[in-house]
């Protein structure tokens, strides 16, 4: 009986329950405990952004999803680049974001879809061709803009990270649990002085 009570308590109290991880793991969707959409970032990154986001911002996402819905409820304008027309339609039907559909799955089409659409306060890289998107992001930022890279712990993104560092960006890695996944991740924010997040 004590073991059963311990299991029930572990599932309904504590940090994982408070952040909604148990709910999101069961549902297989990036949502908070109440079922509202959240970005598929680490929970420390979501907490930091939640406290500092401003309604006046313009946000660009490379990769549409639950984060698109979350940002759409908080900022003036969200634009997302998406390679899947089916997924783009599903996301667009749930929010006011402008979804840019890449003409094809090439780097030039995907990354180039956002060309000339800036400046943005935040550019999020969480879709295809992340190294190329990180390089392109610097030209899409406004004064004080920041870049967010999800899954920054992956070795394949080192070239993009090093490119940003060579341009004077500092990196704030936010490690921890993330929605749905049972594995920890890292969402990193790249910034310079006088940035919109006050870092």
C-alpha cells in the first residue's frame, strides 16, 4: 500500500507535475498542465521567456508548431516558415500567425522564404537546415534582437553556433526537461548587448 501511495504522490506532486510534464507526456503534445500550447523548448527556457516577452514584438520561427500558437497569444506578429503544407495549414487554422510555405525542401527555398521580412525581435530556429537558418537569422534581426536555437546540445549544430559566436553573440544555454520527451534537452539563446530580453 505504501508503494502504491508513493507512486501516486510522485505522479501528482512535485516539479514535473507543476510544470505539466506528466500531462504533456501522456498527451504527446507540447502543452502546459492546463492543456494550453507551449513551445517545445526546455522548461527553463519557457520560464525565462514567459517573464520577459513583450506584446510589441515581431517573431520569426523557422519551423511552425505549438510554439507558433504560444507566441501568437503573446506578441504583435508571428511569422513561421514551414516545409509541410499539411502541417502549415493545421497550425494556421489555430492562430493568427502568417505561415510562409517553402516552395520546396531545398535550403535556398526554406531559408530564403523569410528573406526581406524582418526586422524581428526574436528569430527561432527549430526546423530544417538549422545551421543555415542560424546564419540567415543575423540579417533578419532588429536592433537588440535575439536568436533562439532549440536542441542546441546536438553536435550537428556546432557550425551554426560557432558562426554566431564569431559574430560576437553570447550564448545562454538552458538545459533541462522539455515537453513530451523523457530526455533532457538544451534551448539556447544568442544575444548581444542591449537586447530585448535584458540579458
